[in-house]
């Protein structure tokens, strides 16, 4: 891993087919262990069912409120400060149940690669 500061201001937000807005903060050769993305889900929106093959993921909720569904767990409400652990291959989605954007960081290990994303819809 390289010593550096990754500036979110220099990254561009893009909308995914999953119904989520992403800013890839750190997903490059500077860190071979994890990638970090800023995720934003608009009010009333549920992301698409999907899984990540070979990649574990953690959601760190930083703003808003939601309801997360992971594999066979009961759906659970999430708030600021909550962490959701998602094992590799687990089906997942999240709903913004609030009035403002739901914002969380998605930390993937190993780093996210598009070819590991599997749509389940």
C-alpha cells in the first residue's frame, strides 16, 4: 500500500444500473487490499438484488436511514454509524427509507472489480 491522501473532490459520481450513485474514492493499485466507494441512494429507492463473487463488502452508514437485506437474514433497519458485513457471494440490496439521501461507504476486500458483480434481477 502506498502512503497518500485520496481526495474525494477529484472523483466523479456516476449512477449505476443498480439504482445507486457511486464515487470511487480508492480503487487503484495504491491499495491491493481494499477499495472504498462513497454510495448514495435517493429517498424511496431500493437498489437491485446483486452479489459480489469473491469479494466481501462492508457498508458503513454515514447519513440517512435505510433497510438492508443480506442473504437469509431478516431485513434490518440501519442508521448512522451502523456497519453491515456482507460475505462474498451473499445476495444483497438496500432501501432508503428516509426523506434524504442514504449515504454509506462500501469497503470491498479484495478491491471491487466489475467482473465480480452479479445482477440477480
